[in-house]
C-alpha cells in the first residue's frame, strides 16, 4: 500500500527536479538583476563623467585636442574677443576663401601659393609690428583643417608667445549662427559666376525701386518686425544655398544677417561696404 503522505520515488524525483529548476531560475534572475544593476551603475557613472567633462553648453565647447602646442578658444570666447578686440583674429585660409566669407573682423595675410611657410610667418610679424607677445587667434575650415594648426606651430617656433586657435572653424561658426562677412572681391565673383546664389537688398522699398542689382530681392531691414522676412523668397529646398546680403551700409545689412542667424540657413554672408561701392563694382 502506498502512503499518501509519502511520495513515491517517481514523485520524489519529479519534485526534486522541480525544486532544482526553481532554484536555477531564482539564481538566473538574481544574476540577471545584479548584471543589470551593474550596467545601470556603469552607464550612470559614464553619463556623469561626460557631463562633468562637458560642463557648459555647445558655445563653450572646444575640440579638446591633446598634446597641442597652442591652446584653443570656444565659440563663446571668440565672440567676446571680437567685441573687446583683445586679440587679432587671423583667418589662415587662402585669400580666395577669405574674400568669399569670413568671420567679421578677422584678418588675412595669406601669401601667394607655392611659397615657403616662413613667408606666412613673416607676414604675421609685419601684421603685429614685430610684437611677438601680441594675442592671436587662428582659425580655418573646421576640426580637420590643418592650416591653423600648422601656422600656429610655426608661429610658436618663431617665438610668438600668445597664440591660440578656434579649431572648430568656419563650419561650426556658421552652424552656431555666427555672422559672416564677404569682401567686395568675393561678392563680385559670386554675382558673376554662382547662378544658385540668392541676393537680398536690405534697403527701403523706395531706394530699391530707384536702383538695385539685377536679379536681387528686396527685404527691408527696417521692416523685420512686420514679418517681411517670412515672405522673403528664401531657398526652401536647400538650406546650404548661398544667401548674400547688402544694404545702404554695413549696419543695415548686418541687421538682416543677425535675423537670419536664427533661421536654418547657414550659408549667409553680408557685405560690410556701401551699396554705391557695390553698384560701381558690378556693372
């Protein structure tokens, strides 16, 4: 007779197998939870480290290159330098690039191509009147551009003691809404060869009706508050399209440039000269 309170060998084996299964399941869940907690802790610490390393905002960021012979400045620092003129900002790109668009107030002393690098250093010496302690900030075409790095190293080797770089360069300056100036030489060339560029005349409708450049559009800077920019024929299919602004003078064109800096278009330049100067150059 089988005692109902005493399981048979088969039942005992089945119960033992179930207990082993449950223990394995508990161990598995416990291990998984421990691993998950460790993973969450690791991710949390990583995020905390990154947040600590990047304390600030995007305008305070630098490329952070190790083992460089010159320091870096952020976009925020460069903006301040341009306001207080505490350093000479030097565009180290070719002259043709500089005239097509550069950071306002930046200088360019690029020598002709195929000359020894020492000639560029000599040009900078002349710019600062031989004062090698003069504060300099160099920039070029972004993080991977070598021009500002190489010139910076040459200047340090030549005895310059206060050289830094805005290594984020023109692409990031534009992307963060930085204004860009175009020289007379550059705007004439673009007007004659770039059929995709859009030109805006920021003068009054009355001045525009009397005389302007062929194919340009009138977007009066004085009417921005009335929403005139929302009606402007801005290129909606390509936000990289070149947009060139000019007005009665630099201040008028800059007003529209600053307004557009808060819009998606980031290939915007303004002419810092007068309309009459531009009209006489473009015939």
